């Protein structure tokens, strides 16, 4: 009888310990991964940890000095949680044939979160106490760089600690875990992935911003405004530009112009192109300023733009930025209405239609259009650097523009490009996809017109269930393009060169990039086999097909692809990613995953 009671007591202890440790996930994930779960543990300190995480998050956002005391209390709770999962009973439980994997998984989670609470959160708390959003806003045309420089090493330490926590949780094999534990681990992975993307941005920005804004000497940048009405792979044709000088945080415009009128066409390529770029896109990208970004690789466009500007002006810039009117609409949401000499005032609601449609309808002469675009760029820039801003609104606008690849940056300084690598700001496809195959769909106008304003786009990418013996996976991509071009009434400023033959037909060259090491098996346009140009670009197969759209027409391109074989194979769920050319309207996208294959596990 006594032995039976002891066994039941031991089992109850294991169950209580498991429940207690699972609450750690509540604390570490800020309550998102295990919301609604009732912990069956007597460990009240773990429940308190979840409350402290939410409290600390709010304090960090406002710079509340009480965050230091909250952090100390939270560290006490995570340490207690760690002790719970390292007691002898738990240790023995990890060797159980059924529950052992679950107990080991929860112990890994508790260890990772406690380490982050001790190594990652302190530098974040210290940084929040000295750097607030309002201190980063321009004042009288200048950004104070000193607080950012002080914060840089602390943010780097916090990012490294969170990355270590994420890597440890990612090592947990979720196959075979009981439902609640599996859900907790996968939910925490998502939380850590989102959090690490934020800390990575903060760490990268704090290292990049001071030198790029002239902390060690003046910097000069060429800022291109992409005209989405004439679509290019990275967004739109380079139109107006401004040259910005930054010196100890003070930012001024020192030149402005039009890519077409001021940079003009070159008789020979300004830089040597790779054999791949010449084969896929011809030498025009190195001779026509309007074509520098027909490749989706923004560093290529940046180098070409820099050299073209140097040859025309004698000035060598330190880097190239690119943005578009949709990103400007986000900024104007934070800045407010901006008056433009010689044209309509710009607001968040009208800037896209004014710059990409109304200007062409009301100003027939290219010189008038260029003058207005230059005036608009200058007016928006001056408003951003001179007006009192709402820092949170500005940060949200910049974050959204970056996530949509509407803000691109290339630096002529290699160390800075290394920091940009891997971020959306760099404007490149991943060098290696690993187990998340990335497919690219990029558009280039073939009409020589401004009809891209009327273009709609949709894409659906999915991994097929079939498991191939060679370990590769099959994917299908469906791209649907539509035209809302009116049947008549557009001026020549919009219909342009009419290279499709009919001035109202939108001609678009669609470039499809496979995953790294992958291939394009075939293409079908509206159900019929389509001939396409092909090549290879940075370990990705590329297929290019031309699609003509009459007013009101919709056409579908179906692409069959094969992935490469990542190291170790696809041993778990295969989740593809899709990267597309930013449009005037968002792409309607869907991405479907598939289970891993038994032979690859």
C-alpha cells in the first residue's frame, strides 16, 4: 500500500512539474504561445512571470525606469522555473520512454528563456532607459547620433542572446511530442522568430545609422524615386532623384534631377556586367538609367546608378537609396499634408494617384512632369527632417515600407553592406534557401509606357505532396496579371512608346526565379505551353516570359518548379517563401506548405 501511494505520488509530482514548466512558455513568449492554458501547478512564481513579462514590455516601450526592478523580479521567476526542471524527479523523467522527450523539450525551453532573461534582457532595459523614440527624431534638421552609438553594443548583445535562445529552441525535435508541448514549442519558435527579427533590426540599425549619417565624416547619397507606373524588378523605373549629404546627423539636399533628363543614355556600359546579367537583361541595364533595376538584385542597380551619376557630375556618392510613392504615402501618414509648388498638395491618401496618374494626365510635357516630381521629392524630404514628428508613427511607416521592399539601401562601404546583408533593405534574394525554398516573381515593363498604374497581380505558391526519391520537392506557382487600363482617353504621356503595338495593351516581362539549386520545369500561359527565355542567376534558374494584357483582360501563368536539395534534406514541414516586385497595389499572395518526406527524415 505504501509503495503504491509512493508511485501515485511520484506520478503526480511529474505531472505537476510538467505543468509548472510549461508556464515558462507563457513567461518567455509574453503570453502569446500559451494564452488560455490553465497551469495545474502550485508554482505561483511561474504564473507571476507571465505578468512580469507583459509589464516589462510596456515599460520598455515607454522608457519607464521601473523596468529595472521588473527585470530583477522576472529573472528570479525564470531562475526558479529553471530549477524546477532540473530537480532529480524531472531529470529521471526525461528518460521515460513516453514522456521523456516532452520533459526534455520543456527543460530546453526553460533553460533558453532563463539564459535570455539574464543575458539578453538587461542590455535591452539599459538601452530603453537611455534611448527613446522621441530622442531619435530629427530636431532642426539634425539627428543626435550619440545615444545611438552608445546603444549599439548593448543592442548587439541582446540580439546575440535572443539568437542563441532561438537556436536552442529550434533544436527541439517536435515530432512525437504530445500535442500541448508540441503546440507550446512551435508557438514559442514563432514568438522568438518575430522577436529576433526586431532585435536584429535594432542591432543592425544602431551599427549602421551613425556612420551612414556622418558620425565619422560627411557622407553623400543618391536617393532614387522609383516610378511604379513603369514597373521594374525592384519596383519601378528610376525617375526623380535627390542627392543627400549627411554630416554629424545633419541632413541636407545638395542636388536633384531626373534620371532620364540628367543622367541620360550612355553609349557604352558604365560598368562591366556579369555574363548572367548580359544574357538575361542585355547591356541596356548599364547604358540606360531607366533600366538599371531590371534585375531584382538591388546592389547591381546601386553600383550602376552610382557610376552613372559620377560620370555625369564628377561626384562619387557613398551609397544609393531607393523608395517609391507608396512608401511616401506611409511617411505622409506620420508627417501630414505637404504643399508642393506648382501642383497639388500631397497627403497620405492622394500621393500615389497624384504622382503616378494625375500628373501625367494634367502635365503633358516631360519637363513639367520632371519639375513637379523633383519639387514633390524636395517638399516631402524637407517636411520629414524639419517638422515635429510622432516617432512611433514614423517608425511604423519605415518598418512597413521596409517589409514590403519599398525602401532599399546599398552602401559603397563593404562593412556596411555586410550589416545590410540578410535584411529586406538589401534588396536581394537569399544567397542560400536552406529548408525554406524561396521563389521570386519579378516584373519589368515591356510597353515603354506608364500603364503599370493599372496593373493588378496575384501569386499562389505551393509545395506538392509528392516525395521524390532524389530528395527534391516539386512546387507549383500560379501568377495572375490583370489590366484595368481604360479602352481610350489616355494621353501619350501615359501610353508612351506603345511597344506592344496597341497603345492600351500592357506588356510585362515576367521573370521567375527558382529556389537556390532548383530548376524551372515548364511554363503554361492560359493553359497552353509557353516558350520562355532561360538562364541562371546566383544559383537560381530563371525563366522569362512576356505577357500582353488588353484592357480588362486577365491572364494566368502556371510554372512548375523543382527545389534544390538542402543539406540534410527536407526532414520536416517544407514552407516555401515568395518574393515579388512591389506594386502600386499589394499582391494577392498565398503560400502553402507540405509535410516532409519519410525518406528524408
